[in-house]
C-alpha cells in the first residue's frame, strides 16, 4: 500500500492577496478570530514551534484529497497521543477513538474552543451528524484547550459531548504538522473565507463566549484541519491554511460515500 510522504502532502501557498480583507471595526477582530482581547506578551518563537512540529521524521504533512496509508512511525506517534474526553475529562489514546481495523472516522481538528469560527464549524458538523451516522461514519471533533473549555462550547452552542475531545498541549496537531503562527491566523489570505459566511458566523456568535479560550493564550495561533481514516488508512487530509479555512463538507461526504463500510 502506498505511503503518504511529507513531500507529496505539502500544500501549495494560496495565490490570493491580503488586500482582499474588508475593513472591520477593531473590536470585532478578537471575537471573530478567537483571540483574547490582548495577545500574550511572550509567544513561543515560530521557529521553535515549527521545529516541534517537524522534529520527528514521522510528521505527516497533509493536503486536500491526499490518500494512502500513514507510515508506521507516524501512526505510532499519532496513536499514542493522549487526548481528553469532554464528557468525563478522562484521557483516551487517539488510536482508541475509532475501530482501528475497518472503522471509518472523520476527525475534525478545531483551532481552539474560544474561536467563533470553530463554533461555526462545530455547528455545521452537528447538523451533518445524521448523514455521517447513516453512512456508518464516526465523527470526532478535537479542539485545543482543556475539557472544561470544551464543555463551555458543548453547553452553549450546543454540541454533543460524546463527540468532543480536548488536546490541551496540541500534540495531535504537531504530529499532523498543522499550521501554527500569527501569519497563519488573521494575516493569511485564506482567512478571508470567513467573511463569505458572515450570516453563519453571526448565528454561531449568538451564544459564543470568549471564556472558552485556552488559558495558554499562545494556543490561539494554532490552525486546524480535517482527516478521514478507515482503520489506520488515511483517506483524506487537509490542513487549514488560515482561520476559518475549513474543508468543504461536500468533499468529506464524497470521500466517505466511496468507502465500503464493514
């Protein structure tokens, strides 16, 4: 079975320009992008974070429509990551989130629980759950923050707790090579996509609270992604280029519909 290499999965930089950003009132920027009112005075050096994400040769560099098997060392690193169930706060290994033989899972990695764009994505995923379930697909939503922060989103949005997990140390994000940094947050051209979903964002913002933001405010610089697995086989992988640059669900459904369910 073909192995997905970092080179094959690398994403091409977007061609759009920062000039396409519309002007917004200054107070609205933190809530839209999930920033606290002030950024931390000291952030981890971007070079250090990049090194952390790529320190292991097993790091998977994912792009849209990638498929194949995850190499053994990558899967060992990813499967051994401990995340926390939002419902109980108990740790669970990533490899135990779905059936590792033939189970099909859509794993949505949100930015963090205080990001209103992630509240919007969680709302879209919740509405899509019946469709996933009818196809025999397990939906897993993972976000940066502690279980108590995850429960804020779950209670106020609302979102089913049994589908929600927390990764406070961003370990799964590092193994999967997801983007991190100020340039990938507001200042990336891909972030303009959020403004095409203004009505959806406003709806997600109705019960939104910035108190769900992780206590480690450097976490607001983390970007997410979307992955589809059948057992240990990677069927689809996409890294968010910027804030709100989520994978189109039609692509996810298309991948899932072509997978025979055991």
